[in-house]
């Protein structure tokens, strides 16, 4: 809106009372205003609601962070033959119990999208289950050789029902091991000022941020 240079008062727009008189008195001000609008000055009507920032959506084809994170994780192996559905469900049930025990809190259960019918699972383990098993296996390695020897397993080698049952039994034992639970719940960062030492995998905690996000957001 043009401003009267002597008094600082705002001059009326076209259509407002006194417009013609003000334009006749200050033609150069209105000429500058009209020129600015013609050269690309955005009219007020295009600005309400801060619509610009709201329209800043991810580029087309870009997936949500959780989906992108899942895609970056290794894929579960294809079994030698279809897994028995009962073996898969039992594994998931025990996995959820073990996560709660090792973390010391009630983590949202993994609820894999399994077929509602059929005695066999056609294809590999659900990705969320496989990724969580990978996180647990890596945590064992970070805790040290003793725990690896006792509970270590390789998710990429789960090729048969017998493999699933073996891991299920291992998870059950892990959930009852007080020393393991204490180690898994140990603080990750330790005291401040010890960053160089704490960067080593000697104090792993449970999951890193990516793995914890996957474990807690798969429901």
C-alpha cells in the first residue's frame, strides 16, 4: 500500500474512498506501486496460510524414512522350502517376549503381515522380523565372545523350520539370563568426557537408533 511521505499515513487502494484524490495528489507513489506489482510483486491474496511451506512435500517417488530404512536393510534369505506357519508364529511370539525382557520395557509387539490361511509361509521371513533378529545377533557380537558363544546365531542362515525352532529356543534362554539382560540395558554413552572409548563396541546397549525405530514401529 502506498504511504504518504510527509505523514507516513497509508494511502487508499483502488476502490477505496479517497483513492482518486490520493492518486491525483501522489501520482508517482501509485505509479511505483503499480510497477512493482507488474514486475512480479506477489499480491496479498496469494500469501495467506503460509501455503508455500505446507506444499513442500517429499519429491515424487521418495519413500517415507521408515520405508527407506527398511529397504536399506539386508533382505531375509529364501528358505530351502516354505516355513511351517506355526514355526514362524512361535518365533515371533518368543521374539516379542525377549525384546521386552532385554530392553527392560514394554516394546510394541512385532505384528508381521502373515497370510490368514495356509500351513506354510511362501517366501522368506517378514522383513521386520528378520531385521530385528539381525539387531539382536549384532548386539551379541558387541557384548563380547562369551555371549556370542552362548547365544550367537546367524539370521542369514535360517533356512529351515529346524533353524527357526533353534533360534526360538535361544531367544527363550536369552530372556532368562540376568547377566545378559543387565548388559543389554547398560547405558550406551557412559559418562560425558569418555567419547573416544565409548565409540568402541564395548558398551553396546540394546539397539542403535535405526534398529530401535524398526523394532518399535512395526506394529
